[in-house]
């Protein structure tokens, strides 16, 4: 009995933790303005750079922390495997949807919480249909296009064969330069 | 605590917050922040309601399990977190048509719903094809310096920018 309770507790805690992380994530997304169609499409029309500023500053802060914790043995990394067929073509298809819908999978949840009914009624149903169609086509796609140009779970330091800390410093510098440039243009 | 009731924060403050949340996510959730897979499992669970257990036999649902996991709860949490933020600042409102869409295309909710649904189909299909979205690839993957995530993130924006310009600068 006690053991069972322990077991169900362990099963439930990731759900509760996931929910708490989601609340904070959603709070930040809404405060950032990216639960709004106008802000996201403004980014894609290159008139409003809020989306890019949020993403790049999150990466600037996240990257050194995550790599440091990995170095200390506190966490492991979870690089996703990929291929040219997957990431280039999938990325482009996603982009078409990104512009038409004006939300992405995370921000559409935020848009729903914000009261935006085009997200709740139209967008959500569309995403479910799109994901379901992919699941139906997956066996076929997985034998063909998804395997084209396969490169596996490689990271950029592994690809260029440079020490990861040097790559991190380089990417940090590149992001900082891009953000400073955007600010200098008044964007 | 006045900052909690502000309508919008600096994007850099929000970005730093998401960056710190990512550290905690690796440390506590033992997973990077990501969203889109739970839309696939939900889609499968809805299909299972109508077509029964055989849906679980599809190869894709062997890979993506049809159950409610931490990520599904994270996405649900986003809805509540966003509502909380919007309610605190008075920014919550029921709305069918976003202002930019209304100015460029029109105020018909039906047209907007059709546009959003078509966009959603591409988005949901593309997220599965690329195996990630703006959070899983765009933020969590790029910070791990994963090649697949950098390529995906770049092409999310290439596809998005081309489509947005085509739609709003050529068609309407």
C-alpha cells in the first residue's frame, strides 16, 4: 500500500512540475507580448523584433548555464537527431503555418489563455489535424524524405571539431552583436 | 509587485526569465522546454476516442505515446500562466480577429478562422516533420548547439518571412 502510494506520487510529480513550469513559461510569454498574432506576424514582416529578442536573449542566458551544469555532471543534454530532409523541409512547412496562423505551438497555448478565439477554435483544430496527417504518413516519410541527408544527433562543436567553450563564446558574441545592431537600428 | 500588473515587459527581461527557466527545466524536469509533441499525442488521443485502440498501433504513436505526460501539462500550464498574466494587467479579452489581420484582410471571423485552421494544419504537420517547434528547436535546441535545431530554427523563419511577405505584401 505504502509502496503503491510512493509509486503513484513519483508518477504524478512530473505532471505537477510540468504544470508549474508551464504557468511560469506562459506568464513570461504573455508579458513578452508573444501571445499576440500582431507581434509574431510583425516579426515575420520584419517590423517588430520582439520574438527574436526574446529567443536570442533566452539562448544567451540558457546556453552557458546548461553547458556549465552539464560540465559539472548535474544535467545531461538532449540533442535531437536530424537530417536535411527533416529540418529544412519541415522547417519551411512549419514557417508557412507560423505566418498564416500567427502563433506557434507554445504561444498558441498562451493565446488561448489570453482569450484569442482564433487560436482556440481555428488554430488548435488545425494543429491537431496537421499532426494527425503526419502520423498517418509517417511510415512512408520515414523511409524516404526524412532520411535524406541524415546527420544524427550532432552538435555544432562536434561538427566543426572546435572546443565547445570556444563555440559558446563565439555564439554569445554573435548574438550580442546582432541584438546591439537591432537596437542601433531602433528596431 | 507593480511589475506583475504591467501589460508588457522588456523582451530582454522575458528572454532572461526563459533562459533561467531552461536551466531549471534541465535540472528539475530532466527535459528541455518543448511544446509541440503534446499536440501530436492529443491528436492521437482524440482519434482514439473515435476509432478505438487500434490507433495506438500506428508506428508514429509507438514513438510518441498517447498519454498525458509532463509536456502536456506544461502546455496546459502555459494557458493558465498566460491567463494569469493577462488578467493581472487587464490585457485579457475575448477576440476573434487580431488587429493586424483585420486591417489587412478584413474583420470576418469566419475568414480568420479558416486562415488560422489552414495555418494550424501546416504548423502541426511541419512541427512533426521537423521534430520540434519554436521552443523545442528554436530555444532549447539552439542553446544546446544542436545542428538539427539551428537548421530548423533558421528555416522556421525563412518559411515564415517568405509566407508573411507573400501574403501581406503581394496578395493583400
